[in-house]
């Protein structure tokens, strides 16, 4: 279930700018994930073999995972890799499918823009109260701000999907 | 109550239209919460749920275990696993199908996803069984069924999600999956035996290998066994938390892939980025589900159902049986993840209120979800097979899966009637 096969592949990023953005975001996520893995391993080995755990590995893991998701969400959305129930999708074709993709893109735009705004408010609140992690005193506001940014980029990705759906609607005869 | 039920109707409508789960759940949950409590608190709740979920330490097992599975698969160990199982049972009648089941079980021990297990084994085992003249029904059935073991034999994505939604120990759930998973392998092998006893032509015997060749084949899979023992053994003995185990497991898989020379810098970045995408997708769905589940709780649906069932005076086991029937029917048309996310917020309080063990119910739900993956007409694993073997008619795949569904029902009955079978291992764990 972690990788539901899609009935139709998402629109491939044909525009060079999008392809580059996708590569950059993917690489950043890859580095974060590798760091998360290495950090956990060093922490456990340090704790058992040298009685010296890595300070703050716990909270770094938490923040790293949030960052990975914020950075990757635009790619997942752009590629249309979100899980669906997948019941009648294969049955929809041509214009109906284009209209469906249009509606999905619209919902994604509204939803992600809204979440981006709410995440920005959360970042402001963290900033105002000076919220930080307990061991390393890492401020939470920048991570939440990254979330607002990531969701804003995801909104852009959904706009690309909207444009693609509109173009398909225009191409397909009714 | 009315509000909650109508929200389900709207939600199903959106899902059937093809709206992604994450958006549909989040949208309906937010709007409905807003209508009941007010839109300002609803917005704040949505952001808080997103933040809490994405920064949840216990959920960080997801990316790490997914990474472990992807790395092991990338290292080509799944192929070795099949070759090794084949070396031991391939000379028997139906042996290749049995080897498929066993290899699926082995791969499941390092992979937490049923679709990934089925997809991996499909590309390896199906061509091989075709070469030996296996009946398509038997070969496709064994891969589809074996693949379901991915979410029962730890690690398991579904268990992590169940554990998060119900605040049940993920470590205990993992350990509880070991015996039912092993039973699953045995019963599936029995199903294969039954099929070839009735129709010997369905699974002709392969060549017999010498013991030397067998142990040489085994040499390549020690790594998988070692990883599994390290990861699950570590959780069992309380040496590390599930997240730490997942990190160690991923690092171990990384070292194995490096040693086997199958990893370049470019492919490593590819595997990592793919894992990150799977993580983002899973967590987005989970955020949506938790927003929706907050609404369900505010609307008081679980309490209403609990008191409704109490009033009916049905015996607790009767309630469980009703739930199972509901799940089996729902499973014919619903995807595994969707089923868990939609039903757990409503059913879990009920089951807990009746005094059942949360770990036991988690395993029951996972087994039911496994069945849903292979029940026609909509079973995700069947579609995975179909996408690999495009020339096999869907009806053949449907026919082939029947003996395995029977095996699953037997296993479900054992698990439901003998809770100790599930709960014995977790009860022995270090606290």
C-alpha cells in the first residue's frame, strides 16, 4: 500500500525548470534522509559501545522527518503519487478524466494554500513564544516556516497540474 | 451522529470520484469540524495535527523501514531469497509456488509493504514458474497471497499507522505479528499442496539440487536473516526503540548493498528520494486521516456506537464477528490503507470498550486487511500481478486466489478464537 500503482501516470515534468526543481528537492530530501539514518545509527552505537549517545538525536530525527516531508510534498503532488481509493478511476476516460483531474488540482490548490497559511501562523506563534527543542534548543519557528514554504511550493505544483488538466480538456473533443 | 454519518457519505463520494485520500479526508474533516466547533479552531487544529504528525518520533520508523526494504531490494537480495527457497523445495510438486510463498515471507521480514512485496516477487517468481509450466492460476495466486505477508511479518507500515492512531506500542505490534505471519506461510504452503494434490499438472516438480548447492544458495541470504534478527530481536529485547531499530536496519541494508557492489552514488540518491516520496505520501494521508478522526471524535460517533451496541446486548465476540464481516465486505472494494484510516477511529474505541486487547485487535485488523488485498474484484495485489503478466485474464487470477483466501479465513479464525497465539510473544518482551 505504500506505493499504490496508479491507473494513469502523473503528467511528466516536461518544462526544464520543473525538472531541475524536482531534482534539487529530491536531492535535498535524500541528504536529509541519509543523515537521519546515519544519526540514529551513530546514536545507538555510541550509546552501547562507548556509553556516549548522540545528544539530541531524538529531536533532530523529529525535525528531519518534518523537513523531508515538506521538501518532498511538491514532487509527490506534481507526479500525482498521492494514494487514491482507485475504484472507478480506470473507468473514467477522455473528457471525464480531464474534468476529474481539474477538480483534484483545484482541491489540491485550495487545500495546500490553506495549510501553507495555517503553517505560517503556527511559525509566527513559535517565534512569538520562542518555542525550541528541549536538548539542543533548536528554534521551531524556522522549521514551521519551511513547512509554510514547502506547502506554498506544493500549491505551485498543483497549479501546474491544473494547467495540464485544462490543456487536456481543450485538446479532447467533447 | 447525523453530522458524522453525512460526513462519511460526502467523504465516500469524493473518494469514489478519485480525489486523493489525503485531500478528501483533510477537506471533509476540516469543514465538518468547522461546522461543529467553528472554523478558526478547525484551522488551528489542522495545522497542529500536521505539525504533531510530521514531527512524531514514533512515526520516524516509517521512512527508515521503507528505506531498509528499498535498499535490500535494490541489492538484489530478493532474487537470492527466491533462489534459496527454490533450492530447498523446488523439486517437490508445487515446489516453485511454495518457494514463492517462503521467499515472500523472507522479503516481508525486511519490507513493510504488501504491494512492494508482491511487486518484487512477481517480477522474479512469475517468469520462473511460467518456464516450468505452472498453471497460471496457481502461480499468480501464490505471488498475490505471499505478497500480503508484507504487512503482517514485521516491520509493517500498516502496524505503524495503527499504532499511531490508537497509541498502541509499535514494538509490541511488530513482535505480535511474528507467529501469525509464520502461520500464514504454513497455511499458504498447505494451500499450494492441496492444489497440486487435486491437480498434479498445476505445479510440476523442478530439478532436485544437492545439499551442497542448497547451502551455497543459502549463503547469499544470511544477510536478510541477520538484518531481521538484529532489528526485530533488538526491539524484542528492548535494546532499542522501533525507530532506532529501523535506523540500524536501514544502515545495515546500506552496508549490504555497498558490499554487493550494487550501489552507485546516483542510484543511492534515487533510492533515498523514492523513499522520501513514499514517506511524504504516507504522512500526508495520515495527517488527513487524523484531522478527519478529530472531527469524528468531536461529533461523538464512537460513543454513540458504543452505547448503541451496549443497548443491543450482543456478546463481545459477536461484535467482533460483525466487525470482521464488515471488514471482509469493505475489503472487496477498498484499499488497505483507506480501510484502516476510515474504520479505526470509529471501531477502536468500541473494541477497547468491550475489553479486547489493542495489540490483538491490531493483528486481527492487519490480517483482515491482508485478505482485502486479495479479494476480488478490487484487490490491490491482484492488480500488481496483472500489471506484470498482462496476458493472463483477470478471471484466471481470481480463480487462482481462492485456495489462499480459504487459508486466510482459517488463519483469521485461529487468531480470533485463540488470542494467546498473538499475545504470547509480546507478553514475553522486556518492558
